[in-house]
C-alpha cells in the first residue's frame, strides 16, 4: 500500500497561500462527546455533541518577516477562511479539500535558539463546521 508523503500541500489562510512558511499542520475535526448516562444504566452512555475543531500550524519564519507577519498580524481578532489539501493538485477522493473559518485570536509567538531555524507553533479555534470536498 502506498503511503502519502506531504510535499506540496495547499494551505491558505484568508486566501493567502502560506504553504512556504509552514513545516507542519494538524487539523483536528473533533466532535465533543456528551455524557447522557442516567441512573441505573449498566455503563456510561454518550452522544455526539457539537464540533470543537482546531487548526495547528508549525510556522517556519522567513528572513523577510513581512511576508508571513504581514499576513497574520493584521488578521488578529478576526474570523477568516482556511483551505487545506495535502497536495496542491486538483480536489478529488485522493486529495480532499478541508475548509472552514478560524478565529485569529491574540498573537502568535516567535521562537528559536542560536543556530536554529526561527519557528513557532500556533493553534487556531475553528469557529465553523469543517467541510470536506472531494469534487
């Protein structure tokens, strides 16, 4: 079975292509588990609640800070769209597209150490349902 190696994904925030500044990402499309257990039940009982997704991006800061910082900093405090595909090619069953809206709350931290790449990780709350398209 062939495995996926992520090489040239599509990662857009507010229609800005940020793939060149991201070294990793995680989209968690979690749905809350709501405990609906009642007295006398032989085991816990759960139902699906509301979605509680997050989008984590591992940023690799460019030498020209304005290219990444110039996109993200002005968006602080706003809700913006995101689009993710594991390949930059056409949307399909082997390359689904995930979209939604994130809240850019607060700021993102800068980090690094002597002789290492300047990196940081930022997690955004997804404030919409995550959609998945295959066509």
